[in-house]
């Protein structure tokens, strides 16, 4: 298969799995070699082993970084610092896309940036929603309340009780008035951590005081 045929077949797809390309050829190694050569020429971009995209000029779909994060390593959903800023809950933007997964903690770097995945137990892998990105592609991102709980859980060692001052001063939480405190407590209970529950209850008090 030459590149013109490859582009014709895959230009309308946001991502290309090498296994799908291999199915189109009798000689799987030949298409693997082609992908390597096309990557060296900048015709295809490698996101991770076995996952590619066409170059910007040749692809007809422009997926968001959230979509890429979901597909690079899954099951996963976007959460933590990236989602806190996405919802306006902290002012700082992060260049890295931060995610939650039930698989091992991992990190991938490619032309679209760094994608970081933190592990949590399957029982707590809840509280995310399906939405559409700018290209109309399905994405998974945590609900605002679950973002807060994920963040606190994975940063428990940084919290000291009482933690109320840390929320505003150290982590600079803002715009918390629309958060549902009952949801926060519920999601915290999924982790079966006494310290986590204690910290999020303080966070709920922080929310109530912020509304005054």
C-alpha cells in the first residue's frame, strides 16, 4: 500500500491503529516498515506504540487532547490538575493532560504533549461523564466533584489537618460554590480512606464558607 492509498483510507479517522492497517495487507511487516518510513518523513505521527495519526495537512479530523488522552491509555478519564483548571476550580493551567486509570501509573509524551495517568482502584473508577469535544468526538472527563476527590486522594500526603487554609492558599481553589457537597462525600467514600473522608469534609465546610 502506498501513502496515497493509506491516506485515502484513514484521513477521516481521528486515530489509526497499526493493527487496523495491517489487516489491509497480506504482509504485516511490510505495513509496519511503511509506518516507520512515513513517520520519519513526517507523514504520520506516532502517539504511542501502535497508535498513529496522519499529519496535520492530510487528516480531516482534529481531535482534542482530551480525546487523545482517553485513547492513548485506557480505560481512563481526564481528571486532576488538568480538569481542575478546565472547570475553573484552580487558576493555574497545566501543560500536561492528567488522567485517572485502573491500569498501572504511566506517562506518554508525543507531539501533542505529555499525558500522565494515575492509578486508582476499580471500585473508585466512577464519577466521570461522556461529552463531545470540538470535533464531535466522545470524551470522558470526571465530574467536578470527582475531580476534587481524585486530586485530594492522590495528594493526601500533602494535606495536614486542619486543611482549610491549604485549599485557598496552597492549592488556590476557587469558584467552588456550584459544587455539590453530597456528591463529594459520596465519591470520597468509594476510596475507603478515613483521612480522605476527613479532608473532603473540611473541603465541604470551605465551600460553604466561600458562599458567604
